[in-house]
């Protein structure tokens, strides 16, 4: 019964994504190429709100689709050597506009040693990094997000640090469960900040690549540090 439910969930999510993508694409075109027709500020705001809502909904659908496929073992990982510093720079660049708007710093600390390539699925690892950096931005009002790289034996650790709200000790054990946001419960989580699936999915993705995702430390009012550990290629 559980497997049938998961399969239905996967199919439904896939079918939802197609019309939502069309809504996002069409509203994006309207905002870019039909500015004359959208001179009325109220009309333009309606189109903007629809566009932004479609992006949020696509993110939610993608989370549920990924969760379903991961739990059914239907994601094939394309493992190959990945240049971590280059991928991290690419990820941070994607958030530069958001970080600047919120007056947050985003940086990769220059590693003190040569960082060898890791064995990973580049697209899936990028998804994990986007989740971690995005979470850091959501829960940080001052300071910023920094990323450090460390060679640890036969692994490379990617430390993602933020200066955000931190996670209460009592909630840290729930952090990688479904529908959790910084350890909050379903009844108290902020739905505007997402589904609460990001860390759960990221952990499964890391494990699928032969790695780990862990909370290194967190203190309320001071921020959190997460570590992605992946095997060195070769």
C-alpha cells in the first residue's frame, strides 16, 4: 500500500510540474516583453505575484518528487570526479543578487591546502549546496554564509556556516526528518520558508553518492555549521 501511495505521489507531482512550468514561463515572458501592456502597477503586481507563486510551487513539487523517487530508489547517480571549489563558486554566484539585497556576505574561504576532486554526481551535489546555502540565507538576518573546504583522510568536507538564528539543542535530533525546519514541528514551522524537506532530501542525496550530511554545531542566536563529506575521487 505504501509503495502504491509513493508511486501515485510521484506521478501526481510530475503531472503538476508541467502546467506550473508553463505558468512560470508565460508570466516571465509577460514581465520581460509586454511591459507596455503592464503599465498599470496593479496589473503588473498581479502578474509578478503569479510568477513568484509559480516558482514557489515548482520548488514544492520538485521537493516532493525528489523525496518520492529517492525513497523508491529511482534516482540514478552519475558519479564522476567533481571540482569542488569551482562548483562552490558557481553556487555562491547564483545567490549573489539575493545576498546583496539582504546585505549578507557570501564567500568561500580560500583553502589552506590543495583540494582534490571528489566522486559525486555534480548536479545532485549542486542541489545539496543550493539547499544548504539557501537555508542559511533564509534564517540569517545579519552577517552571512561562508564555505570552507577541508581534506579529512580519504574524504573532503564542505563546511557551510551561517550567522543565523541557530537551532535549539532540543530540536537538533529532528533536523533531518521530513517536514522539519530548523527542528520546528509541523504546527509551528514557517510555510513561507519552504516544505521542510530540503535537509531530508539533501541527506538522502549525500548518502546516495557515498557521502554524509551532518550538523557540526549550532547555537541559538549565533548560527549553524553543516558538513557535507564526500569520498576523494581516484
